């Protein structure tokens, strides 16, 4: 279902590494759940443990939610929204959406949230708030704002319009949901946010949008079985990026040629960036949208520092067609392309760029997807889960924690005056004053 082509990367290997022993050991650690962070491997068997009844329950809840409103506000940040938004962009029409899904709580922008607030004041809407703890700053603040708006609009009926995805036992959001009677979806303790898109985190909103979540999980299940053997393309990708990293290619840019994949790249960047960037190790991950960015970053790719490699997501089949019409005037000299589809032209742009960049000194890894549908979304998500785990373990880091994000949070809490952070606040204030002189 997914093919990895490393032929445009292999010429850059000084000597191809033999990692068979390491991959065998890591594969065993993953499946025996004995490696670093193994308590967060709940995603590993999720495709085969998710039951038909689990999916029916989510579909039923989504259908009931749609009887209340056609507009769903999803409140979450990081893994609590990136994956589901990636699915929405990949699998729904760009312009014609029967059900509207909006997002809040993924930033602290006052102008964004004010505009959204003013828009929703005139709309009939429901909320799905996603947070394991309920205390993550951005979504917690957004939930306060929009819960109040919902309560002002619907009064005692507001509670029927709030769906909560959170820890099944503990946390402030679980406590609030129990007291208020919100409908809840459980988050497993052994699945981290960036690995959660195949849980209720992603599946409930995707079902609300009318997408076939059974097909998504069928694709994930197929991916699970395909990747059980050690000789698989997810590990080939992990091995290739590791070798390029060791040879000084410290920047990985993931590239697509389909705008429907733009937000998938954002999800991918969190998955790999947060999983690998520890102990002063890890590739710096970035993204580019071709052919658009060829007109802005193309020069840098072609002749800039030779520190990067590209991972290109290539879609084999397009589900839609539009052809170039003939033009009798032919002022633009494009009649040589008449009757060609845009996909045919896009495919040649891909090949032309692949050759130009690789011959210019940028290794390229091509990951080919059959088509953009629910099945392949599920397949691709699980493929990258497995590749990411292998990649991080090859680096010798825990794929499933993110200790580095606490530093900025502690500073922010101190500067905002949170109780218990007074001493740190004094130190930070002094540093800021010194830097301001």
C-alpha cells in the first residue's frame, strides 16, 4: 500500500550501514514492550484491539451530535488536534463541506479567538474539548471562553452540547464532566497525544464530518499486519533517515505535491520532532508544499547549504480530474499541454524536481501512497507511528516523552503569577530587565 524508494538517497551514502542487528533488537523491544517509554506503547496494537462496537459507539455519538448542530468546535492543541485536522484536510472537499469543524485552543492569539467568538455568537454550535489533564493552558483557556458562550446561548441545554475527550479516571476535565453531565470519550493512559489520532481524539470529529472511521481503522489494521515483519518499508525509511543524519544531513524536509496533505505535514512534524529531539540529538524537521514553495524556497533547495534531505509524499492516483482546454489564441503558448490533466503535469513537475534536487546535492526519499482516502489515511498514520518509534530508538532516545517542553511552561507560569512560582518569577524578571538594558 505504501512504497519507499531510496534510490535518490543511496548515492549519498558514504557506505551503507548494516543495521540488521539493531533493527532486529529494536523491533523485538517494541513488540515485547521492553524499551524506553514502553508504558506508552498503547498505540501499537490499537488497530487490532479497537472493536466494531467501539467504532459503532463513536459513530452513533457523532450522528447524535450532528442532530444538534452542523458546526463542531474542537478545542485542543498538539496531538489533541493536529492528527484529526490532517485527516479532515486530506479526506474532505476543500470548498464544499456539509459539516463545519472549527478549532480553538491551539494558540494564545487574542485576535484569532475574538474573531472566532464573534463568528460563533451568530452560529448554532457544539464543542468537543480534548485534553487528558484538562489543565493544558491553551485549550483550558479556550474552553472557559467558549463554554461561557455556549451557556449564555443555550442555558441549561448547554451541557448537552459539550463532548469531552479526556482521561477515563482522573484530571480536572474528568471531574468537571462528571459534575456537569457532559458526554465523555476515554483517553487511554498508555497512548500519548501525538500517537492518539486513531482513538476518539481523531475518530469522533472525523465521524462527525461524515468520514468512514471503519475504513480508517481497516487501513491502520492492514498497516499493523504489514509491519509485523522486520523487513518492512517503515523501518527502511527509519534506517535511511538515520544514516543520512549520521552523515551530516541534519535537516529533513517533508514535501508534498497535494494541498490536501498540507496539514498532514504539520502532524508529521510534531510526531517526529517531539519524539526524537532529545539529548542534543534528532533531525530538525520542516515541511515544504510543492510546487508552491518551489517559487520561494526552490533556490535554497537547489543551491543552499547541503545540510538537508527531502522526504517526498507522492500520491499515485488522483480521485478527481480537470483537463487543460485548448485555446485558439494560444497567447500563453500552452497548447502543447491541451487535454492533459493537472495530475499528469504535476507528476512531471515531481519528477523534474526530484532529478534537479538530487543531482544538485539533496538526497531524496520518496514515499508513494496509492490514493487519498480513509483507508490510506489510517494506513499512513500507523506507518509513521512505527517508523517514528524505530527512528527514535536508533538514536537512543525515548520516543514517547517530551521533558523539554516543561522549561517554557514553568517560565510562563512564573511570569503569569501562578502560585508556587514566585521565586522563579523574581529570577526571570531580573534576567528580562538585564536583557532590556
